[in-house]
């Protein structure tokens, strides 16, 4: 029997576009990940706070209602300085990207992204060492 890629690791998906959130969840669950979801920045912080010992990685859109993705990342780092986060954006200034990586963001993915690319980026972020 083939071992599933995700081996049950928990990913928090933060996406306000409900159909996209459902698609991301489906793809990740098919790859063996456990998925929690949030649809705005405040909900993301609350879900992470309740499940911080379980969440292996946060996959978040940059543009969210209530709190943007970068603000969410900074708040999550206050809760857990070693939080692993991949941010998705339709456009990200290269200088901002460099600053975010220096601050501890694991990676970025451009929207729209292909499911296989998303899984590859998430897998790489999970396999990387602590920053």
C-alpha cells in the first residue's frame, strides 16, 4: 500500500474565495493532509490559536477580509515564532517578497496556481528546516 504524501500533517488554509478554499482543501486531503480552513484573517488567527500544536503549515492568501495575509503571519509569529507559512498572491512586489522571506515566510506562490504547483510548494516548505 502506498503511503500518502501528507502523512496526516495539518495545513491551515486561509482563503476568502469559498470555491477556491474548497478546491485547495480537496486537493490537499487527497494528498494525505488534514485541512483546517479560515475565510478571513481574524478567523485564521483564532483557528491557529486553538490548533497551534497541530498545524504544520499555514497556506494563506495575501488579500483577506479583516486582516491581510502578512498581518496574519506577524500575529501567528507572536503565538508561535516558528510558524511555517506560504503566502499566495496575484502580485507581490519583489522587494516586499525579499523582506517577507527575511522575516520568516517560507515561500510564495503566484495566483492563479495549479494544484500540483501548490502541493509542491507546500511539500518543500514542510521539508525545509526551521528558520
